């Protein structure tokens, strides 16, 4: 059976780790869930930031 997850080990400054624990506790979620959501949001924001590069500049001027 194929693995559906890959384990990673990361280092965080103590203050960030404490904030992560606080969020996880307040939201009744695991650290992994909180980190996955944050990484998902970061990746989505990067993809969206790249979208203007995919639309030719002349098309933007014509539409606006």
C-alpha cells in the first residue's frame, strides 16, 4: 500500500513553536493539521501571485 503522507522534521524558533501549540490547542487540531493548512495557504498564494505572468500584458490592457 502506498503511503499517503511523508514525515518531515522542521526547526522552529521557540516563540513560533509556542504559537503553533496555542493555535492547535485553541482549535482542537494537531500541530500537523495547522502546519499543513498554513503551507497549503502559502502555496496557493504563490500560485495566485504567478497568475499575472500567465496573462499577456496586452490582453490586460484590452480588457481594462
